[in-house]
C-alpha cells in the first residue's frame, strides 16, 4: 500500500468473484476482533441517522497498521428503491493507506455488507450453535438470508430450511437456492410454524422502527441459536428473557446507542468476548442463545482488507489512474 498512481475500483460483481469462502471471512473477522482487543485495530462506534421518511443511513470507520489500511464504509437503506428497480441497500467503501492517507481502493458495499454480516453470525455460531444443526428458519428472505444460507450450509450438516417473509419472489429465490444445495425447502405462512423446532434461526427483516413485533423467543426449542441482524425489531421484548444467552456485536457501541436492541440487563457479552475467551458461554443443548447485532467496523475492515489483497493478487478490478 501507499502508491501514488491511482486506486483500484472493485464492483460487487468483482468482489463476488474473488472466491472468498465463509470460513475465510469468519477467520478474518476473528483476527480483526483479536487485533482490536490487543490495541492493534482502532475503531469508531457505528454512526447512523434516520431522516424520518424510512431511510436509514450509517457509516463505520476502522484502521490498523498491519495491514496498513483505514476502511470507511457508508451504506443507506432506502425503502423506495425497489419501486425504482434498485436494491434497497446501497453504499460504498473507501480503503486508504493508514500511514500516508493515499486512496487505495473504492469498493461497492453490497457484497461486503451481506457477506460480512453472515461472517459475524458465523463467528457467533461457531461457539453458540449446535454443531449438528440440521434445520434453518429464515424470517426475511432477502440478500442477508441468502448470504447466511451460504455460510451456514457450509458450516453445519443442514438438511432443510423454512422461509417466511413478505415478498413471494424473495421466498422463492431463497428456497430455490437451498434446493440447489440439495436441501429441502418449505415456504411457511406463519412465523411460529417457521421457528418451532428449528436448530438455527436467521431474522433479517427490513429495518422499520414502526414494525409491530411478531416473533417470540419462547417459541424456540432448547438448544436453538438465533442470529438477529435486524436490531431485534421483529422480536417481542416480553419473550427475550427466554434466551439463556444474548450476545451483541460490541458492548461499547451498544452502550452508546440511544435505543438498545434488547434490554441491556439481558446481554451477557459481545463478540470479542466470545472470540478471546473472556465470555465463556458455549452451546448447551438445554439453552437457547441469540446473537443480536448492528454491525461493527471491525467486520467491515476485515472483509474489505481481505478482498483488496485477494483482488490485487488475482489482478482483478479496474485500475483508476490519478
């Protein structure tokens, strides 16, 4: 890093074609969390703003000297984009040399956001989910659901999925993707039917603070693991004590948030605690567990840096000269 001859542009299509698998993603996130715990990776709390018309805008920032990188990500959710024929979530990532300040890469943010989110879930699932998990319940069937399907189907001996969501096209695409992996797939008409008896649960509904919660943790069987990517907005607060273990992505970030995802007294620890061993909670067949998260700068940093190094090694992307 540190050249003065321009920067690399990496589109979502190029990033998706780099061949970075779920294990590599999770490993890179774990390494970033350890680096942060040791003072070798510096992050700022996630910033977010809501203009009040359904849009959600956020940004993350993280930096390290090994690799020499400063990663800034900005993403926006626009509920009106599907009517425009656009993805609901769009954004961009800047990768800057942390020593010189020179721009090294501009990346589309959609692939990294989806895969990073599943990677964060995978780090938690490595420790809190049943290693013999055979079924996944999906509440919300969009991009995040498909990235979690890819990750969890590789991590666990999954045999079947159940899917519940608002849009039939997304449900069908998710079920078809599962069948392409040799899994049984069933669209459900009722959220309780979807959750009951599932080993793994993934909720990724579109962020909407006006949503009426409709999921109850008391429906989950003992031993179930839920990864909750949607700020727990669809989960009934009264049911959350049914989880024996609730882990967030970053306790410091959560403490600074004006509106907690779950009652703070229910939170056992965060992802760094799981990875470094300061939080000893692990899978137990009699315990329900959940990972509830907003997304953290360390995850964006890990995958952006990993993707940049892969792209350079493979000669991918578009070189933009200064």
